[in-house]
């Protein structure tokens, strides 16, 4: 086994930097479809909800990939996991470019692109968590910022190439770039503990039965429920802001800019939340992010001017970015390191189910009402469920600790 001295080292930070780059590259699979929704809808002559299903398929593939690839990472290490993901993402983007129907486009998005993209999120976050102990919160947050960095970088680039070369050619370029970069970067993470079989550094965890009075399985289910709820709420601005701007007459370019600003601010939020998690723990960080996200969503209900949307999108990014990394921190606080890949994968997959379902719900609500107003209200209600789960877990932890403290003092 690896000893604690191998955590929080200069190599740990180098590994984190490489992981961040990989996550930013792989994250294109998550954001390309968001920018391309109007172009794909026009090309196939489809309804907004139908095109939104392609995004839903991407997120579901991402979710399945997070679990499957997380298990592979636990057993084989991160390198084969990343190579498999890179191949899937690259080939999927090329397949999507040549899809003759919206149905086949959705299959390429879910089975290949979504699955492949998952390798550069949950498994990478879990891998990074093994190499840090004192600074685990901020390290996990930085790595998890990779998909937001992707969201800040890729939308303007994709919008430019869609406008100049078309969405199909843009997808081909994405696929070739992904294949050319992810595999070489993955090989840079070949170092393993003591040069032997994969064995992540040992770190302290707390048994959920002792800390919360519940089984590990029950805690995992509650984390999953919270993850679904928070990301149904989160998906409305992230998935539909470009289409929303088109409907308001502001155009695709303005919407892509808002998405980039939102996700750039999300990077700041994620790093700050990691700093907070190192001091407060994962559950309280989740509660804080949930409360602030709910408040920012309310602003979308009352303001739809161009300047207002820029400001609200920036606020939304600044307050919600730390929610998803909080689940990885909670997993690492309450579950063994040997289960990190699979457990983080399940937690992240639950958030992606929320993104997938929320993206589809918002499109469906728009098609039924001709407006996104009720879609934003739907997000607020789901966010309340997330906050309720986090609040209950915090109260239970405090109550259980108070009840068991006298027993511990007498023993």
C-alpha cells in the first residue's frame, strides 16, 4: 500500500494539472450538443424537445460510462480507462457528423460521445482524490473544474466553426482533435503506487453507520437523489441558455457567450468550494451551494433583458459550481478509497441523470407553453429537494454525533 507521504507532493500537483487538461479536452463531448441544438434542429427539421433528447442521451451515456469506467479505474488504473474513453469520444464525434437521421445522431451522442466523455470526469476526479489528503477538497474541485473549463473554452470555438463550416464538419474536427490529444496525455499518468499493481494512497474515512447511523447503501441512495435533484435545476440555464437567447432574438453567439461566462464563473466557484470543503466538509459545502443556486434560479424568472441575462448567468456560475464536486468529497469522507472510482461514478452519474432529465423537461415545457418561464420554476422546485436532502443529512450527522459523544467519552 502507498503511505501518506506520497500525497500532497509536487508530483500530486503535476498529476492534477495533467488531469485538468484532460478533463477540459474531454468535456467538449458534454457541451458541443448544447451549442449545436439550433443548427441540428434546423437540419433535421425537428422539435426542440426531440433535439433535447440527443442531449439527454449524451448525459445518460455519460452516467453509464461514469459507473462502468469508474469500476475499470478501480481495478486497472486510470490509463486504460482514459484510452478507452478517448477512443469512444473521438469515434463518436465522427459518427455523429455522418448521422443521416436524428435517431442515429442521438445514438452516437449517447453510446459513444457520452460514454467516452465520462472517462475524463468521475474516474479522473476519483484518481486525483487518491493523491491528496490535506488539500483533497481543493484538488478535487480543481479537477472537477475541467468540464467547466471546457464549457468556457469550447462554446465560442464551436459556434465559430458551426457558423463558418457547418455542424457536421465541426463534429469531425472535434473527433480528430480528441483522438490526437487524449491518448498521449493519458499515458503521462502511467505512474502507479510503488510501481506495482494499482494501489491508491490510504486515507482516513468515516463509517457512515458510525457517523450518520445509516448503511453505506442508504447514504449512496441519498447522495444519488440529491444529485438528480440539483442537476435537474442546474440543467435549465446550462442546456437551454443558447436556445433561450435565440428565442429572445439575441442570437446564438450571445447565448454561447453567456454559457462561457457562466461556466468560467463556475470554475471560480468550484475552486472556492474546494477551499470551503477542506474546512467545512462535503455536506455543508453542498448545502451552501444548493441554497445559493436556488436563489440565483429565481432571478431568471423576473429578468430576460440582454444585460440582465449576462449578469444573472455570471451569478449562477459563481454560486452553483461547487455542488457536484461536493458529492465526490462526501464519497471520499464516508467510503473506502478502494471503492472511490465506482462510488464517485455512481454519484456523478446521478447528477447526469438529473442533467439529462432536466434538459428534456425544459425542452418539453417549452414546446407545451412556448416559454421557458415554467421551466425555470420547475428547476427551483427540484433545487428545494436537493437542499432538503443536504439539510437532513447535516442535522442527522449533528444529532448522531451528539447522541454518541457521551458513549465515546465513557469508553
